[in-house]
C-alpha cells in the first residue's frame, strides 16, 4: 500500500516512455505488476482528463441497408466494403483527433442517426453503433482483420481471436487500421468496453512489449508444433541429413506461411534453398521472428490511432491482459458482482421474479449473457470493475409479456413472471430478437 501511495505521487513526474534501462520510468514500467489496478486506472484517468477537449458532438449518419447490400454483393475488402465501420471511417476518419477526445453528455463522443430509422440518440444509439462498428472488424463482413490460424483450424486456444490481415498494407488500409486504434482510444475514454477480439501478441506490441513463442502459439499452434519438432528432432532420433530429409521429405525451404496463408520467403531466393539438419535452428529462428513481427506495420498504425485519442505513456503501466480488459472489457461475467450492482424499482431483491431472473441468468452461456447486455445497454461487454460507474436498473412491468429495455440508461422493464420457465422464455426472446432495445 505504502509503495503504491509513493508511486502515485511520483508517476506524474516520470517519463514512462523511456527505453533507458537505468531511468526510473523504465524501472517502474518493468515492475508494473506491483502497482495496484486502481492506481493505474487513476493515473490513466488523470492523463485522459488532462488531454480532454471540448466542443460539439461529432454527428455520424449510418445506413444499415447500404451495409447489408454491400455484404450481399461480396464487398468485404477495405477498398469496397460499406460496412458500418467503413461508413464511420469515411465521415470522421480524417478529422483532427482532438475532436475524438471531446466527451459530452457524460460518456459520448458521437451523436448517431440511422437512415430511414426513427430513434433519438440519448446514448443508447451511439453505444450500439460503436459496438457494431467494432463487430464489423471481427467478422466475415470485412477483411481488415482475419481469424487467427487457430480459429481457422479449430485448434489450440483463442479460436475466437482475430489478427490484422498482413496482406492489407495499402495507404487506405493503414488509415483504417489507424481508425481502429482511435476506436480503441474511444473505448477507453467512454468506458464502453468495445469487443476488440485481439490476442496477446497484438496487445503486447501496442504498448511496446516483446512477444514470444507462447504468444505465437496462442494464434498458430500448428506452426509452433512444426518449429518445436524441428528444434527437438535430434531427441527423437533424427540425425544428420539422411533421416532429416526422410522425415521432412526434402520439401522444407526457407519460406513460411503467414497468418493470411500466403507463402513468403525468409530472404531473397529462400524458396529455392532446402532446410537441412545443420541449419534447422537458423530456419526456426527466422520463422519465429518473422511471425512475431508480421503485423508490425498494421499494429504501428493502430498504435498511432490509439495515441491520438489517449496518451500512451500511462498505458505502459498495464500488463497486456489488464490493458485488454481496460479497453475491451471482460468477456466473462461475474454474476455476483453484477447482482450487487443492480438496483430495483417496483421489485424487492427478494421477490420471486427477481430470484427467477438471476437463476436464469446463471444458466445462460457467455454468448447469451453478452446478448442480454446488448439488449439492455447497447454494448456487448460489461466494463471492468474499476471502471464500473453505472448500475443496472430493473423495474416492474407488471403482467406484460416481454421485457423492454432503455439502452441509454441500462434499464430493463421486467414483467412480473410467475415461474422460472416464463422468465427464461422472456429473456431468451429479448436476447434473440430484441437486441438493443428493439422491443421497446
């Protein structure tokens, strides 16, 4: 506690971006695991307040029909897509990033409208729009990011994660990666916990940390198995060239397949050079380095976008996993914490309907719980515990058939169901058909 009190007083005076191993800023960054989460959040909050701007809200108009038509035509590339992310990028991507630091009405940067759709944006519409823009990045609707190899091969961990598409390196794509970074900064400033489905390798590189073999394994288990087989083949009885060539069929050359499946040479002419037993370690080292750095240009663009909205220096205090939760929220749900941060109107917490509600919530999958948050609040994840400032409110809707949500205020009008089965049917209907308060 005393250490954290002293660090909190000292940190504003330090250069946390320093790469000098003898500097105090560098040493503090290296011992960030000793700094309590609330101290890091306090420092980050102070830095964001110091760089906050003022002015009118940015207005964005989005068109769901145009996005759907574009996807139907197969327009999923950065140059052709009209998904919501691209529509927003076209309207505000080249704006002075200072305007993206302007919070108004508490937690909003944008005021959003949808073509041909009624609805006043009192917060819920813009939250839903930002969530859907982020959803576009991690979907089949847009190829700026792509499922990591583990996801495509359904093996290992992180089968839900996406990585930057290394094939996209045009000036337009780089500008869109930068806008993705700006959305990450907006997520931090507004505490929206936008669902950035990125692996440790990307989070680490964003804050200047080196990635390692375990980070590569987290996105491409098959590639790591090959590298390990090559490095340890002598222990398995493979010896000088004859059995090595037999094991690998003389087909291994100085190339590698990137996360996008494209074969690339490790050096000019590498495609024509066979990997031998004696140079296998050199080959493995080159592949490992290339794979750990294959997204560097795209991540640098994201980093520039993030830094334009939120100061990077305090983010260096966060281990990558704490940074992920601060930006993207926690994909898991602590129901006891959630229950303790819920208030009731027309109900008592001991009423049967309230008990039915939490019983059913405890039986839902993580995906269904995410759907409920989307229905109730226009977002898909809850904020981290240190960023939680808005409690959910449940009001009594009497004998009505279905719940109604008010996404601007994280409020659900819940019917006074008489059984747990009725509660389950009502909640699942809201989750599957009433996303973002559409039943309202």
